C-alpha cells in the first residue's frame, strides 16, 4: 500500500535542501525523476519553503520502500545539521498521477 510521508523542517533553508539533494543523488544538484533516488519505490516528491523552514511531501509505493530510503536520508540530514527529523506517515487512500 502506498504511503504519504511529510517532513517538516523548521529552520531548514533552501541551501540545506539543495545540499541534501546533492548527497541523496550522488552529486546531482537537481531531482528530475524518481530514478534519481538511491532506492526504488518513490512515486512523487515535492519540496517547498514554509514561513519558518522547509516541507517535503513524498509518496512511496510502500512502507518498506520508505524505510530503505530512511536508512539513507536520516544520516544525510544529521550530517547537514537537521536533528530529530520525524516524518509523519499516512496510508494513501487516493493517488492521481499524470
């Protein structure tokens, strides 16, 4: 079952987000497709600035796929100074893609 994962990062900047992208993609500074991710299973990725930081919303094919990604992203977030990143996860009821 697909899941929606929401990360809210108070204090995160666009530069921090870009730094995490470079690390996740192995050196690329942009993300253009789910193939850019280091593990399979990403359906969609959205990132945006908020009034006090940054928000990321991902849809993953399964909890297991997201857990594999979590093993990669948590150390990266820690390395760039983002501590205690606790995502909120929700089962997807309806998903529309182009």
